[in-house]
C-alpha cells in the first residue's frame, strides 16, 4: 500500500458524566481523528488517544497533532509498504516517544490494510474471538454509598469486571464497601493512576483482604523498580498500565517482577505492532493481558475491540458500549453489550462500523490535510 493523504480532525464530544481519576477530571473529550487514504483510493479512519492534559502520559492532543504533521507524515506519505507492520520500525528509528501520535497513524495503516485486503480487522491481526468480555471503569465518586450504587448498577447491566478508581482517602474502605455489597464472587479491581508512593506499601497491603483480581498502576508512571518492591510486599497482583510503553518495558516488568498482568492500550505502546508483540510475549510467559480504554470514540473502540479478540486477552477489557460515554457516538451501529459481551464485527472488511462523516464534520473544530 501507499498512503498518499492523511487528514487530521479535532472533534469535541461531551461525556455523559464527568469522570474523575486520581490525576484529574474530564468532562469533554477533545478527540483527534485521522483519515488515511491509499493511492488506490481506499480510505480508513483511526483515532489518536492522546488526552487533553499531560496527566496520564506526557502526550496531549496538542503534542500529537504537530508530531504527526511534522515528523510522522513525511515518513508515511508516498511510501510503498508491503504490510502495515513495517511502520513500527519506520517510526521508531531516531524518533523518541510520541507513542500515541505514532499509534494513531500506525493503527490507521492497519485499518486501511484490512480494508484493502477485504478482511475484518480482527481476522487480519489474528483474532480468534467472536465476542469479547466487557468490564467497566468507575471514576472516583463523591461518597462510598454512591460508589456502591454505581457498582450495583454495573453488575445489573451485566459488566463482567468492575474497576474502581482510587486515591489516598478514597481507597481501601471504599473498595471494601463495594466488596461487602456485591459479595465474594464479583470481579473487582482498583486503579490508582500513580497516586501512591512506596511508602504507602502497608496501606496498599490493606487491599489483600479484599480479594481483588488486581491493583492497577499504584506507583509512578515510569517506575518499574518500586513496583517490583511493592509487588514483593502484596498478595494482590499488580497490573501495569502507564508504565508499559513498549515490548521492552513489558519484558522489564517480567524480569524485575514489577507486576503480573498488563493492561494493553494500543495507543500507549505505539500501535498495533507493538500491542500484538506485547500480547504474544505475555502469552508465552503466562502473563494475562486485557484491553484498557482511553474514552475513545466509536472509531478508537473499533481498534480496541479487534485487538481484544486476540487469544491472550483473557480478562474483561475497559470497552464499555458507546451509550455509556456519549449521547450519540460517531459510528453506526454504535457499540453495544449483551450479557456483558461485545460482538466483534466479522461481517464487513476493515474496522467493522460505518463512520458518520456528516456528524464528524459538524463536530470538527480544526482540520488539516497532508498530501504526498
Ligand atoms: O487508567 O485506565 C485508565 C481513562 C482515561 C485515562 C486512563 C484510564 C482511563 C479509564 C477509562 O480507566 C477506561 C474507559 O475508556 O472506559
Ligand atoms: Mg489505568
């Protein structure tokens, strides 16, 4: 394939409910969408998951946009490649960081290649599941009572895993309230988004009595060493999110013992090649993985769903249906859930959902087109 045009668009989509994590709150998403065109005329949409502020990773939409325009598009436009898997190396050569910017383009190339091969994206990457299990991520709530209520609703809706955002002052007692309300069989976990230090090890060991499936990213985003020390002091498995930005970091986690589970977000690791490599590595090392979310629109979600159809995605992902996030999504059909499962689209080639281009045009606040 030969990509000869990339269009960037920023759209604004308001979340149905504000979402608070330990490192910040979000009410409205500024979403960077990409549209890639092959010289043959084939097209595909993708999404760059960089956030509004650098509180999750160093990247934001305002760093990703120029990174794509100035540094990535010259490596892509007009270049003939056999397979989208080639872009990872092309992007890593003498180009540090900017994983989310890289991933936005790289994943679009995978979507485009699947479209051109007339194959659903899931099958194109080796997916083996026709449906994936769905979990929910609950933001920090105003009170433990409200959190319990949200968790009960989630169980009633069928979610197969409940992730509770925590921070100092909203942690062990809050999660215990949910455990007591939902009983021993509920699939519960906590996500701290870096809110603790190693000095909190004893406090965090308080979670060991609550039978959590994991605690996600308790310590600093780039700290594998202290996570290893903490894991030695906890029974609860540590899952890393922010810390795993490449296959090398996944290998470091295993070597150091910094965690036992990985939340794979393709945007955070530079795209599908890297996400698949981490998946494969974890599979051969008996490390379970699951697919996280970044409040993607229906376009980014399509890539997450395809990725989560790979065999070692054995834990429910943060891939809630469209209606949980938005009054109206930008794809049709919207993403839905039944019995806590989401169907992997296998009927049509490419990302498997139609993109509502009129609605996107109406939501667009800036756009830029780059040509070979
Ligand atoms: O830490 O997994 C996280 C959302 C934005 C940034 C970081 C995280 C999250 C979530 C939400 O937990 C997952 C979702 O998209 O539903
Ligand atoms: Mg997380």
